[in-house]
């Protein structure tokens, strides 16, 4: 799995980027879809957790 950097937009001389990762298909079997998530960067790992402050509420789009 790789972290990919892509250009989001350019405003004047400033370039904004988005970072993307591909998740395994098993993510569809979890209850993490359409939920607000907390992302923690450790020394050698990335931890993805549900946001406990929202208590499972869906995020409006």
C-alpha cells in the first residue's frame, strides 16, 4: 500500500495537494464507511479509528 500525493488545485502561485491511500476491500464489511474518523500518525504506523465524540452519528454531506 502506498500513500499517493496528487495536486488538488492551484491558486495563484500556491499549489494545494491531497493525499490518498487505497484501502482493502474488507473495509466495506466494517461500520467505518460514511463515519467521521480520527487518524493518528505513529512512528511507523497510521491508526484509523471512529471518532468517539460523535457516538456513531453519520456526517451530513
